[in-house]
C-alpha cells in the first residue's frame, strides 16, 4: 500500500528530469579543408569559407618545409618537410585574404600564395 | 693592341672605385635610378616585425652582409667593386623605405646586389627593411655559419 503511494510521486519527480525534446545538440564538427603545399604553390589555390563557421585547414607538405600565413587574419602555421599541420580558426570578418608561404622554401617562395574568400 | 688589351684586363679587376666615381654613382642612385621613393612600409615598426625581418635576412642576405648587416665575418666584403657597404652607413640609411624596397626587389647593377622580388615575399622584404632600420651592434651576432667551417 505504502509503496503504491510512493511510486506515483517518484514517477512524477523522475519525469521532470526527462526533457520532452532535447535542446542540446552535439557541437557541429568544424569543416576540414585539405591543402597541399609544394614548391611553389598551394593546391587548391583558392578556398571559400563562411564567417562564423569553424574551419580546420589541414596542410600537407609534398616536399620541403613550408608555412602558411594570413597576416590580415593573424593566422600562421608551419609545416615540416613532408609533414602535415592543422590550422583551426573561425573567420570573424568577410573579405578576400591572401595567404603567403611563411617558411623560406626556395627560389619561388615569394610567389607562393593562396586566397581565402570569407563570405556570409 | 697590347696596351689596350692590358688596359682592358686591368679594368676588369674588382678594385675599389675612386671618390669621383663613388660620388657620382651615389648621387645617381639616390636621385635618379632607385625609384619608389614615396611608398611607405605597410608593416608596423615593432619588435615582431623586426624579428620577422631578422629571420628573413638570415635566408641569404647574411652571406654578403653578415648577420648584423655590417659585413662581420664576410671575407670578401671589401673585395667587390663597389665594396659592400655596411647597412648602417649613411649611404644606405638615407634611402627611404620605398627606395630600400626597390633595391631589394630589383637589385643594383653593376654591384652584386641581387633582385629578390619573387624569391622573398613582399612581407619578407618589408620586414627586412624594419630590421635594416634597427640593426644590432656590429659583431654582436657572430659570423655566418658558412664562413666558420
């Protein structure tokens, strides 16, 4: 008898902790963009990302050490010879941003560039 | 013919130019040949840029200019014609930033100063100019590795 009277309140209390609809979403995984760095170019040479959307640039060196620097976005990463490096960021402004190789890699280093378009 | 040939050979020696030649060419470089006088350095003149410039300078500039930009440890600095000037000299420091960028981009003929446009990035070159404006004391950076072994 006592158990029956205890059960209903317990069920009601328990139900209060079961959400009807979950408001918690798993955080969206950042978008991963693979880039190959080689003497003396980045492939792809242009990418487009969205303002406010987390991105990870996954940069692989096909030969010597390279770097990728977007001065206007305060982003810089170095990639070891034959290695891979990741550059996570969330763009906070729109525009066209030029990235430059930031590790001296040979005679064409000065012209080794890529463009990132940040759109709404 | 022999006299002319000998004179020609003597003329090929890398001896230091005379005062007149130096004066004329210095004036010509500063006021006629070296362009881009008015362009300003887009990079901030701060310690980060200086460090970037020092790093970029170390790629190959040190082979002729030494690590301090004042020829320390460079065995042939005064054996070129014209000799390599210390980058602290008035001749160099009196160029504007834009002119220094022009020199780095295109080099100077007939000196051994090479054209670095496309080899080093614009950022590299502008940061080197900040380094040149604030060179460390002569001898404080040691000798380039290539000359120590």
